[in-house]
């Protein structure tokens, strides 16, 4: 059988499965959009003049690319500026930029999920965290969504292995918020670390800059925050916010950091500018998000979610469907 034709059955079966489920993805350019309810640009900062000016300045000074890995010659002043600005915004000790939000989750789980460690993930975490769990060498288990009793039961049987508890601040499927304060206390009780993906909560929670800050756990020595920069902040990229020891560990062991070209200077500068704007104007900007979310939830007859994500059931029952490997991206 030819190498090309050897995959024909796989491609055909996948196509049949998508048709049967009514799932089809497209990359076509959308025309004449009157109201965009699918954008990640929650605060509209991707077109804020101050963010654009910061990006233009970095483009003129550094060009379109960092041109190398951060550990070679790819670290630029805009990278360190963005890392400090994001750490200050989230009240975390340090930050480390990645080329995408997807990559930062892969990096943390793969680097810390070594053989002899254990990772416990909420069943609704993002597809990038599902993928990271598949790639790492740790023992991986999922606990029922938002079920701290189930998580506690798993922690009780940890056999002393270093353990990561992985959740989202606001979940991308149902839009509900994690109980981060109790999760952090539970992690400390069992000498585990908490990894909170704040992609959908950073910058949009009232007076606070994110879910961890709102829960009063920012800066905890057993907390790691990951976040896409492409949601409320506007540009592309990702960041890990963590203790200095974790940052140093990732720089020296994280393959997605070591072997990837650094985040473009344009996006790094834009992220720094956005972080400063959110730090001073976040309450006003997030209020606009919640007002829009309330209008949407009233119009659709659904309960308003915790953040910008408004969950609408499409399973014919009027209920939001459960997160599975299907809606985390596996078809």
C-alpha cells in the first residue's frame, strides 16, 4: 500500500464521524460581521490606540520576530517588560512568556509532570491541558468537574507523590468559576501545587485582575497561574506566572520554551501595554463585559456565567453539554 493511501481509511472515517455528529470546522473569512459573539478580545484592547502604539514602537525597534529562542539571543527588553508588568498585575512573584497560550500549558505540565509525579485535572479543563496530560510522564487522573470531594478522595491516595491540581479560573466550556480559595487550601493540606489557567478570567473580574486575585491566593508559594494573552489582554502569546524557583526550572527544562522562537516583540510590547491598562482601568473595562454578558444572557434566557464566556446548550435539551474529549477538540 502506498504511504499516501495508507491514511485514506483514517481520513474517511474521521469525515464520516464529523458528518454524523454535525461537526465541521472551517477557516473561511467571514464577511460583514455585525455582532461578533465568538471573539476572544473581551475588553477590545487589541485595537486600543495605546496598545497599537506600543506594538508599532516594538516593530520599529526590533522587527517582526525575536529571531531566536529566549535562551540563545531571543530575549529582548520588551519580553522582560511584559513579564514584570504581568507579574505586577497578577500579584505573582515572576512571569515567563511563551509564544502561545496553548504552548504555555504544554510547557508547565510536561516540565513538572515527570515520572514519579501525579497530576489531577478537573474534567473540564482546556484541550491544551488534556494534550499536556497525554504527553507527560506523570500519573494522570481526572476528577469530576468542580467536585472537591472527589478531588479530596484522590488526594488521600497520593502515595506521597508530588502532585499538581489543575483547574481553570473561569471554565471555557460552561463559563463557571472554580472555587480557588478552597482548592488552594486543599492543595496546601496535601502538599500539592495548584495550577490555575486564567485565560478566561484574567482582566475581567470586577475590581480584581483575575480569579486568583479575587480569591485572595495570588502570590501563594504553591500556586502557578497560566494564561493566554489573546483573550482580555488582546495580543497573542501566553504567560506562566509563578514563584522564581519555578520560572528558573522552566527556563532550564521546558522544551516548548527552550526550543521555540520567542514571542514576537510586537505581541510582547502589546501585552505589557495591555497589562498596565488593565491595572488602572480594569474595573471600568470589566464592567462593560458584565453589562454585555447580562444583555446576552437575558436575550437567550440563560443564567449569566461568571465571566465573559456565556454558555448556551446546543444539545437540544436546553442544558449546557458536559465537557468531553469531543468538545475539547478530539473528533
